[in-house]
C-alpha cells in the first residue's frame, strides 16, 4: 500500500505514480487477480518484448453529470480499474474522466467500449498520454479544496449535516465519524495516516464495500473519545490523493448497519 496521500503541490508525475495502486477485486475477464501470474499477463514488462508497455490510462468524454464511480466500473465491467479521476473545470464537473487500468494490454479492451452508452449518453473513450494524466492529477489536487464531486454543480456547501441530516449546531459526537469520497485504492493505512494526529489502529477503521465486494468510497472510524471525533472534523474536505474527503458525525447503529449490509 502507498502511504503519504495528502498532496499540496509538487511534481505531478510523482503524484500520478503514487495513485497507481490496485484495490481489492475479483478476477477479471482477461486474466487472474491483478498482479498475479496468468497467461495473458506474463511476468516482466506486461508481456511486451523489447518495447515499453502502453500507458495504462484511458480518457472518457461525454459522461453524465450525475455519474458515479460505480457507473464507470460497470461501464468497464471485466476490466481491472485501479483509479478513476473525474475532471473539474471552474469548480464544476466537466463530463470527462481518466481511468487507470491494472494492465497496459487492457487499454485495447477499454477502447472497444468507445461510443457505448451510460444511460442515454454514448461515451467516447480515448487513449491517454502520460503527461495528460499527470497534468489532470496535478490540477485536481491543486483545486480539490474548491472542486465538487461529479454529483455537484459547485463547491461543497459550508453547512455540515451529521449522519442523520442535522446541522452542526445540533450534532452529538459519539466518537465515530463516517468518511465519504475515498479513492478506491485507499486502505486502512491511508485512513490512519489521514488522521495521523490521533491514536488509531486498524481495528478502529471499517471500510465499507458494495454488495459485489467493490469499495464503496465510504468508511467508519472509531476514535478513542467523542472529543477526538469532534476535533477530527477539522479534516473535513481535506484531500486524500486527489479526492476531497467528506466527514460526518455518526453513531454505532449506522456503522453496524453498514457493516452488516456488506456481509449479506
């Protein structure tokens, strides 16, 4: 797993490479588990003798403005997505995204999805140059504090609802926070590092997955006290990778229900 995830600038190439981390998922249609040996992805330079492998990122254009990461994963069903980067311009979602694949050879399969539909919109899929991806990562990192998620049309609102929809003035802190907007590749170590000012262990971090076993982008964190969870809210909308993370006061019942759902 990678470690330092909070970026405030620096070399875009380095940031892009640090984003390149697989997340847990099942076998793909084109081989075994990501990173494992199989016939289609032999050891070495991804099976490309005497030549560098393709850059394993494609660019999407024409995405609906209510797109979710799950929609993109479904669009590329059978391929191994490592990361999805939605592009914003002027604080608004642009309808474009970059998708990093686990293997360079999967770029060819991803391009076959060109002009297929998500909802009623057909999606364009292009090859991506290395510098285009790094530039997009750098742009999202530098503007993430002002940008919105794909489902929003402007900067995130200042008023902060709790897990049950109440506002800050009426929030009761129980020692549990819910995180939303996590990168697919984020693990417990990254979340502990995100809250590095607090004493957390891995058994205090609960990642939530969808029914199909894919990361949902949410997690629950149990702090040692209610005061710690209240103080940790200062990290609300700070970045982890190129994503701004939303924090919500939560409670044991909501956390337990989320954990039970993922086991069904």
